[in-house]
């Protein structure tokens, strides 16, 4: 068993990522999973990429890097951000993608036995069905890591879907979730004002850790954990990665 540390969207905030990683450096029993959106919006996207490049080359902690929608224009999707990376940083992302250091999904099992699929934005019912309705998080992650382009570059897919769309799809269908999910990309709250920005049916199923900037939304059969801290241009004053002790990587 190991300690798994899930880091939400970094968004170009290199200093914030550095501070989060300092206690973890050199800990061989730790695996970091970063859920994508390393770049854009914040002050130092190149610095974030350099930091992650060093972590990918190191052994402690082990680093699993997922793709976010902000990385996707450099890998096959349409450009959308008005401040593109320079050629060298874009080439680095493409290298990670070609060498499979950049993944679409991961799967973990907690100490309590709960399975989580980790993607950037979460899996809607429609996306789950397009994958063939996998019944385990590990199978879903393996299927996503074959890089099905119709899902990856789609605005309803696991890089782009909004929480209301993802959670609402499972509520609308009245399905039992086959596994829980964790994602970044967005949230059902406004952390700055400590307010909720979602439908009441989602609100009543949700709790927020305002200081860590993390929400949990419980549905039939599982839950969604949203880890995007919404750093914005300069980074959040207070936030923390999601830490799971005695957990296991299952995909």
C-alpha cells in the first residue's frame, strides 16, 4: 500500500505547486497524480513544466501526469487559449504524449476499498456508455488510455465536461455509479465567496472543504471528488492536495 497525493489544476502557478511538493520529495512510498491543466492563466507555465519534467525523471515520489483540456491543443484538439506556449514547451508536451508520460486516466483503490477513476473533468453517462459501460475504475482507465479521439476532443468528454453536466447525467439517468470519480477542471462552488454555483439537487448531495478547496458530491453507488482549487491568475491563498493513505494504484 502507498500514500497517494492527488493534485488539482495548477494553471501556471509554479510557486504553489513547489510548496505543495516540498514535503513529498524523496518519499518512496508516495505517488502523486496530477489531474491536468498544468498550464495557462497563472504567471509561470514554463516553470510548472520544468518542475514536472524533473518529477517525471525522479523516482520519489512517483509521478503520474494526466492530460487536461489546456494541454489538449498541443496534442490534437483545437486551440482556444489566447496565450500559447512557446515552441519548446509545446514540444515538451508532445514528447510526454508520444512517450506515454502523459495519460488520460488513472484508477486507485482507497484503504476502505472504494475505487476511483481519475480524469481531468469526469466521465458523463454518455461517455461511460461510449466506452462500453465498464464496471470497474481500472477498466475505464485502461479504455481511456487507448486515447479514443471522439471522446478526448469532445466538449462532453473527460477533458471538457463541466461538473453540472457530469453529475447531472448520472442523476438524470437514475443509475447506480459503478465506481467513484475524482476530477479537476471545475467545481460546483465559488471558493472566493464560499458560495455554491450549482443546482439544488447537486448542492444537497455535496460538501465542501473550503480551506483545502475540495468538494465531495455523493450519488447512488459512489461519489465525485472535485480537486480543482481554482488558482486563477495568482494562485489560491489556501488550498491542499487530496491525500489518501494506504491506497493503491490499480491502473
